[in-house]
């Protein structure tokens, strides 16, 4: 008997297959291989939901690999087909939540994951989805509870370790976060190149955030060896080059990154690097392109609003627009980075008392982030609290990262003013 795939199903598979066509198995990324394997599973058993679940999961991984959000839409099509075949299948419903998270629909993801938790209370990944949504919405205490449940249900499991590591970073426990990621890496099989590259990149990010560019470079190079061209690793390597003041190299890496992932936020990073490299004309054109691209997506959940806030506040000197965008983002999420952007927008509009409240809320987790601490110092200084300003600026400068430089400049000015 010859198996055939219905036309609608074929459209789903064909759409996904476009991303892997023209390459042999050895040339494919881990997620792209998964897409190809899922397409074969669907061809072999077109009336079963399992193949579509495999396809949807692989497309989600491909979206994470590439930061290309189009793959989430394709994954959603595959999930719809799976649910049409088997309406109550739990695996498809879980993938649906991961798609919502990837599309930054965090409140919807939190609600959907809560519904799944009522169906199956001891599913590790459902707790993981709850933790992910809570982190992005700023519900950090709830996120900790969910991450701990993951570890209780299955001690040492990889998804729990990586989420716990991220939470430790947000709480300022950088070394503890690194140790958890190292445990996760040691438990990841060598064949899982994508997962290993992701963990190594996160480890490199932590080392760079602690001021150790050399150790960060070693880890990022290992990530790129495991997964050549891995976009997140390219972006982190560019930040290392900026820390090393190798601005031309940083620009080249960020150009590669933007070509691979042409998102507005990535163009913003490239524009800043072009400015550091002294290529002012190119930087202005890149910022103009960023603004146009960012405004198009500003009303969507998956946006570059935080970067747009800083563009208006620090580059375009349009404080009113910075505050408008910041309020829009703050209306639906209260994670520490959104609070930071909102505080900075309030600050550039002269509302330093309000800015300070938001900044203190952002730092309440204990996060040791050089940019946040620099902003806290500038806001405290503008509010008239020189002692707090010096404390925040010293802490930022002591981290010795790319974002520490403005704090060092502000601290020197503060010291000079005090000596007069």
C-alpha cells in the first residue's frame, strides 16, 4: 500500500522543508536534521499525530537556533494538524505553550501552562514553561518555586539546571549560575551539538558579565566549534571583541549575526558597534534602519521596544518618545530589564524620583548587571543621593565589563566634583 500525505499536511511539511532543502545530512544543524526526520515520519505515517509533534518540536528548536520567528508560525501549523488528528494529545499542547513563549506571548503561555498543570501535575516541562513565563513577567518567586519542582521531580535534569542557572544569575549569584550550567554541560551528550553550544554560550556570557573576557572567549570558541555559525555565540563573541576594544572585529561579527538573524534588536547592536568603530555615517544609517524596523513590530509582543527606548533616550535625544515606548512595554511585563528601560526613560524625562523607584525594583533581585548598576548610579545622582550614586557606580565599574566604562567615567566626574 502506498501512503500519501493529504494536501494540507503536505503544505505544512513543505513549508518546514524549505529551511533544510539543498543540504546533505552532514551539513544540517541539529534542529534542521530533526525537521528532515520528522518529514520522513509524517510520510511514513500521515494519519498519526506523532510525526507532526516531532515536526513542531524541531521547528521550535530551529527557531531557537536561528532566532528566526517564522519557524514558530510553521510549528504552530504542525501543532494544529497534530491536534486535528488527536485533539487531546498532551505533547502537542505542550509544544503549543513553547510556541507562545517563543512568540513572547508570556501571559497566554502562563495561562496555557497552568491549564496543562491541572491535567498533569508532575510533568517536568510544564513546570519549566511556568517558570519561563514567570521570569519574563517578573514573577521571580513563582519562577523559583517552579524550577525547584522540576529538580524535585527529576533531580539533575537538564531543563531544570539551565532554568535554575538563569534564576541564579538574575539573583546576582553568578558563580552558582556557572556551576549549574557546567553540570548541565557535563550531562549533555556529545551528539547534542545544539544544546552543548547553547550551554557553552551561556557560560561564556556569565564569564564576560563577570569581567573575564579571556575565559568567555574560550567558551564561546568552543560553542562555535560545536555548532559553527551559532548566532547567539557570534553575538557574544562580538561583545567580547568590544570588551577588547577590537571594534572592527565586533562590527564584522555583528554584520554576520544580522545577516543570519535580521531582527531589529540585532541591527541596534550593530549600529552601536559601528559608532564605537568610528564609522559614524554607517552607524546613523543603521540606527535609522533600526528605528523603522523596530516601530513596525512595536505593538507586537515579540518586539525590540527596550532597544527602542534606549535609542530614543541615548542616541536620538527624544525623551518623550522613549517614555511612550517604555510605558507600552511596562504595561504587560515587569522583568528587571523592562524595569531598567522604564526607569531610564523616566530619568531622561527628569522624573528621577519615579525612576529611582523602578530602578530599585529592578535591582531588588540582587542582579549584578553593570548597565543596570550604572543606570541606578546616574538616577541616584540626579535625585541628589551622592552616596548611593557612588555605591552603584563603584559596583558597576568593579564588574569590569563593556557596560562598566560609562560608570567609570561618571565615577571619575563625581570624585572630581567632590574634591572641589
